[in-house]
C-alpha cells in the first residue's frame, strides 16, 4: 500500500524550450500579420477596381485608367491642380482634362504628334505646393508637357497639402491605398447619419441616434481602419519624415502671394529642367482676390521666364460665369458643360503651343 501511494506517474509531455517558444510565437505573429495584410490588400484592390470603373482613382493614385508605356507618336500631358482639375462632382469622362484629351485629338493635326493623352494627376484641396512633389512622384509617366490649373486652393493662406504623401505605402511603392480612409469615413457616416460630403462640410443632424446595428458596424469599420493605418505607419519608418516644407518664396509677388508664387516658380523650374513643356492656366475668376493673385503670378512668370519658348500662360478667367449654376453647381466646381467650355477655350491655343514643342523636340 505504501509503495502504491509513493508511486509517481510521470507525464510523457515535454516542456517547450524558451527558444522554441519564442520561435513559435514569432511564427504565429508573422503568419497572422501576413494574413491580415493580405486580407486588407485584397479589400483595397477590390475597392480600387470599383472606383476605377467609375472613373475615379486607380491603384497609382490618379483619376482614370492606368497610363501604360507611351505609344509611338503619343504626346503625354499631365494635369496638376485641385478638385476643379480633378473634376469633383462631374460624371465619368466629363472632367476638363477628359474633355481636353478628346478635343486635342479631334483638331486636325498640323505637324504635331499622332495622338495626345492627358493624365489627370489632380487631388482634392491641393495647391501649388503639391506640384513639384507630384511631378517627382509621377516622373515615371514620361510626360511631355504639364498643365498647372491653379489659383483657388492658395487664396486663403499657406497650403502645404500633399495628400498622397500622407500614405507611407504610396511614398514607398507608388500604390495608393484607399481602404483605410474609406472605412473610417463610412464609420463617420453611420454614426452621424449623413453623407460623407455633409460630414466634410461640418453639417450636423439633430435628433438622430444610430441603432445598435449601425453602432456595431461603425465600431468594426473604425477598428479595421485604425489597424490599416497602424500597418501603414510601420511602412512609414522606411520612408522618412512625412512633413514636406515649402520649396521657395518668390518675393517678386509681394508679401501676400510670395509663398504661392514661390511654389509655382519651383515647380515650373523643375518641369522645364526635366524637358517638359509647361502651360500655366488661370482658372475662371472666383473673386477679386483671385484676380489679384493671378495678376501677381502672371507678372512673376514674365519676370522669371520671359522669353522661355517652352512655357505659356493661358488666362481662362472670363471663360465661365461661376454664378451660372448650370455651369458651376456650387459656384466653384464645374458641371460637365462648364468643364467642356474650359477645355474648348484651352484646346486650340494649347495645341498650337504643343505642336511647336513637338517640332522643337524633333529638330534637336
């Protein structure tokens, strides 16, 4: 009996060593993280495909189809600007760059290239400060000419927005993730009971309390969005600081417009140094302040680039009556008809200018 009580049954289980346990934990972490990244990447790819079908941002962060390698005889133009160049509120194919591409290819060719393509690199709320960064980001497109559609977003102060650079993934790879911001925006909509445009405009809805289903959806979307953001921040360690400082200041425009003129000057110099022709386009006049700004800009261009055959300025200040809601639905952003008028006012003179650039390039 005593022998039975003193008998110890030894377990066959072996304890895992600390080294093996650490390796197992690391493997589990990387597998789960990899699965999460794969799921988010697949979701983001799906969102991009839906957006691109609707004529919005493609995987490389610009509006419209992906521009492949240039074809023989193709003359490629890059359009930079804010939401008015992007075509905010306009249907697919009805932004001014889309109209411009069609018109340039419809005008009879007189010694110019065989075809024109226009790539819309604009982004909501970006001003002149973003131009040089956008030109560098998309230098791989091998654009032959650049259009700065400029003015509105630099009227109220120092605009340092370069929104694609908020994404470390974009800075590192050129791929522009949409899913994180979309998830967070959708969560806002569910909690507030408003469309995202209303939220961005600061509107509030009274006497609205989201139900438990909406609150649950919002919480899940917020969690997913924050996880995606956190993963992006990890990439951020590879891309350097996110803040982008001003390129230069152009005192020739006076104190009020020194920053704006300096940014246009820096971007213009960069484009010309890279061999691209440049068209600086004044948007339809929205105010007396805008008129004063554009006069200062035109004078700066004359002083700094006078006699430069690869640069032209087009003033479309009187092209569209922004008070006509049939042409500008909110007093700034143009309807399909308004964008068509802008493109029409620009197309003929621009094509003459670009044809000269093409002849100059061939003569070199």
